[in-house]
C-alpha cells in the first residue's frame, strides 16, 4: 500500500490516504491512542494530570514495542481529505502481511475508512500470495468487522486472538 490516495469501489466518502509518521505527528498519535483507551479509562477516577501522564507513558511504551518488534514496518498516519484521522501500522513479512495496529479517531469509526483500508490490505495480500493477520483483544468490538471481512481466529494468546485472512 502506498502513500497515494486509496481508491476502490467500496471507498468511503472522501479521499483516504496514508503518509509516513514523523516526529511532528506524536501529539496526534497520542490523541489516537488515548481515544482507543477512553472507554476503559473512563471507569477510573483520576487525580488531576494522572490520566494524561498514564496515557503518555503507555503510548511511549507501545510505540517502542511496536517499532522494536517490527523494524521493517510501515508506520502511517491515515488521512481523510488531508485531515489526520488515525494510524495504520503494517509489517510486510515474507508470508504474512501483519496489521500491527489500526486505529481511528471516534469521528471516523463506522464511516467505512477502516473497511476500505482492510480491503486494500486484503488485495495486497492476495496479489502477493500472503496471509493478512492481526492480533485483536478478545473484547474489542472491531473483531466483528474483521469477521465480516472474512478473518477467522487461528490462535489465542491470553487476552488476544490472532485473526487471519487468506484469499479464497
């Protein structure tokens, strides 16, 4: 998948594109990360500033882990009509296109952006004869989307399921 505008018949309204992350994107990427944890963290009463400090620490740890375990991965900002909307991290391995992380800001969830990106990755995997996979937390609502797009659970690792898609 390139950084050029992504298009297909099921594309959402607006032009979806990818561009590599830069250091100037870190505040935005922290915002995306925080949005993925909001429901969980809303259940806790936080001292002033504690939630923000916790989120920064967790974001930094996750970023380091993702980059260490996927040194050849593509770490991209998802844009819709040129506006940052989320992140897509992909590690293209010899036999598998691994979705390291896909996350959208709440305003872009359910708009077709995620489905569009996943279909493009499916096409890429199919064209190269590789599988497409992602690790998903057991209670993550996005697992339903992956299932609808043909992903199946192939392994369980603690609170995560590895879901995989292969071309028919």
